[in-house]
């Protein structure tokens, strides 16, 4: 598959597909040179930053992406993920909630929301989020494992 700066699916956050980050970044920068508010290119740069562990850089590009397109759901997710990694779980939860408002069936955002709720000690809400994840992905083992962990902490 060709890597294009205008397709946010090119930088998978789960590490399932090897990505040449340098090539993607070069294409994104080229796209931004002609269209500085290209939300997809800005999102890709945020996703590259989080994949490399540069959470502050991720926040910078996610903010620019959301300034360009406030409805860019995955930018809320990637910003929330960076905030979570930086320890700002409450703000991360707000971003996961916004991503789910825009894209209600995003399993990764739902799992991240459940994890954030659990980290905040809101176990009953975390279990409810995991229950929704079971509905969306009944064959996904990690959903059951994580839900079980929260339930055992809750009991």
C-alpha cells in the first residue's frame, strides 16, 4: 500500500504493521508545505511522535490537527493517549470521550477510556466500558482479561 499523507490510517498505533516513519514524515512535511493545515498530515506526525515515545511532540501535532479540524476523531484519541502516558489521566479521558462521541464504535478508544476510568478509581464505569467493548468485539481476549482485572479490583 502506498503511503499518503492524507490518509490517517497509514500510521497504525498498535504496531501491527511495520511503518517507515521517516518516509511517512517526509511525505507529511511535503503535504504541509503545500497545505499547512492538512489535518491528516498533522495527525500522522502526531501518531509518529507517540509511536516513538515523544509524547510532548505528539501533543503539539495533535493540537495543530484539531485546530485545523476539530472533528478529526483519531487526533483526540492520539492526544488522549499521549496525555495518559504523561500521567494526565483526567484530560486523557476527556479526549477518549470526545473520540467516542465522534466515532462510537472505536474499540481502541473504548478500551483506553476503560483503562483511564480504572486508573481514576471509577471501577463501575470502567466495567461498563469493558462490557460495551465485549459487545463490539466478542472475540477479543484482551477485553475479557482487562474487564476481569477491574472486576477483581472492584470486588
